């Protein structure tokens, strides 16, 4: 299929998608309750389990990391001007959620909006996605730079060490500063730092500091791994969409450059339906609680999108480079075979 055909299809989809952007205070309040109440309850249970059974402690941590994903998706929706109608309530809810997620509300929302407006542009590929080199760029690198990139794209580094760096560095410092948002980015990050770090210090002074830190950091770390994995799967698929700005199109990027991560119903619920990512990228004003209804009523919306299951998505860890000739992600093994053929 041609990009022109996909663009026309996406524009036609927009007419139908409008009806799903309607917000509901009832659904929003229910999602806040069924996300935050279990999260706090399990967090307390983890604090207790830390002194008695570390296997139970870690098991509860895995479950609670997914509830933190749900809380983050609420923050994410508020940043997209959805979830609830009132801007005042959106900002209040988003700010509270950012205390749980440790991701500054306004700062992250602005950077994420930039990602939506530029997803798939090779000029800005490092904002909101895992930085990816083209085959040509990799060929032109020196040996040491290639080694550094290989280390960066090694799964253990990308998914286990990368999240630590992201939260300690990227979320604690205003590194992504858009032209007209410098002051807002700075204060959003600084306020989040003070509230989050101050809150954790206060809890450590009142309760057992070892149990508090272990509980807090375990949940936050597991949450960060899940979050990075989802962003990776949703934009690093083989038949993706990456173009230089002169050839880039927003509609085609949304439909072809994002996956439909088709997960079991429970996992989809725990992750705030963010797996329906192509619809979200095409029409970000749709609140997460309407995405499942949207895709069920309009299955044809996925006909140009890569649909992937969890087991299928595991092979994406081997995707390393964007091949502009074939317009697809390739592995280092494929790259070496291409070089042999070219030689």
C-alpha cells in the first residue's frame, strides 16, 4: 500500500473518531478509584511484607507497578487535554498522578506532545522514542561510536539500565526544553523533585526507612521498565514509519508508525488501553477509557497498522537499525549480511 492511500484512509477515520473523544466524569472518577486505591493498598502490603517475605514483597511489587502504569495513563490523558472536560481538574489530577509516577506533569506532557507532532521524523527521533540510527548513519560511524551504539541497543541496557538513567537524569532535569516552554519546564521539574523527594524523605523519617525506600524504588523501577517497553514496542516494529521531514506525514505516521499491541483483556486494563496506540496517535483527544470501545466497533481501523501480540513483540528487541532502502527495522545480523552482499 502507498503512503498516499494510508493518509487518505487516516483522514477518513478522523470523522468517525470524533464521537469517541467525549469525556465522562463518572468513568474518570471510577478509573481514579480503581487505580489509586489498589495502588496505595498494595504499597502498604509491600511495606509490611518487606520484613517477612521478600518473594511476596517482589510479587506485590510487580502487580503494583501495573497499577502505577494505570495512574500514569491518567496523567498522560490529562496532558493530552482529555480524561475530564475541565482544564482545572485535568491539571489537578495530572499533578497528583505525577507525584505517584515521579514524572513532572507539565514538563512530560509538553515533551510528549512534541513526540506526537513529530513521531517518525528522523530529525527528532530521540524525543518520546528510543534513539535509532539509520543504516547509513551507522556505516559512517567510527568503530568506538558503533560499539557505544551496540551497547546502548543491547536489551539489558535498553530495558534494565536505561529506565534508571531516564528517571534519575531525564525526569529530574529539564533536558527537553521547547522554544516557548523553558520556564514552565524548569518549574514543573523542580516542583516535582521537591514534592516527590520531600515526600519520600518524610515517610522515611516517620516509618522504617529501609522498607519505605525498598517499596518505593522497587515499584518505580518495575513501572519504568514496563513504560519503556511499551514505548519501544509501539514505535520500533519492523514495518514502521520513519522519514526525513520533507517526506513525513502526520496521518501516515500515526497509522503506520504505531502498533496495535493486542494484549489480554486484563493486561490491557492494567496498562490503561495504551496498546491501542495507532488510534491514540491519530486522535489523542480520545480518553483511554474509550479506546477499547472504539477499536471493537471499528476493527477496520487497524488494516494498515501492525498488530502484534506479546510473544510476537519479543523479537522487536533485536531491531537495531532503520534501513531507508527497504523502509524497515533490521537487526545487526541483517546489517552484516547486507554489507557482505554490497561488498
